[in-house]
């Protein structure tokens, strides 16, 4: 997550740990990171950022799940299933970086083959 200060500079912010009662969910694996990728013999630095969409979803009617604030969604709720999936996101990115990746349905979707099955990674 990044925040723009009054001078227009973008500052990286750590996601930290989200607590629900006695449970703690470490979100720091989603902190902004720069990775280096070789392409056509040249090294390229890529800034990787994640939004709260990795661990929240829109509220359903009478949703009892905890709200995540601040959230980019109107009424974002913490989603255990999305959080668990996010724990594997770096493995997917590392696989994508080491193999063939092509632009998917939009500029925010990379597609790659995992064990000969096509998968999409949207971010």
C-alpha cells in the first residue's frame, strides 16, 4: 500500500498485522517490493504492489465478518479464503518471472502455465 504525502511523494506503507479478536493475520508478505528481472539480457527493476483486494471482498447482506479499514472497497470485509490464497502469491510471481508470461484480459492480469495448466494472476 502506498500513500501520497502533501509534497506529492509516494510513500511505501507496511500492511502490518491485522487482528481479529485473538487471531492475528500477518499481511507483511504483501508489502511493496522491488524485484529484478532479466529480459533480453538486460536487468529490469519492477515495483510490485498489492491492494487490499488480496485479502478483502465486498460485504454480503448481513455480513458479520470484520470490516477492514481503510479499505479500497466501499464496505470491504476481511476474507480468510483470499488471505490464505495471498500467502502463495510470491510463489506464483516467482514462477511467472522465471517462465513465459503474457498479458491477460487487462493490463492488470498476467497469465502463466503452472504444471501445464493455464492460470491467471490478477493484481
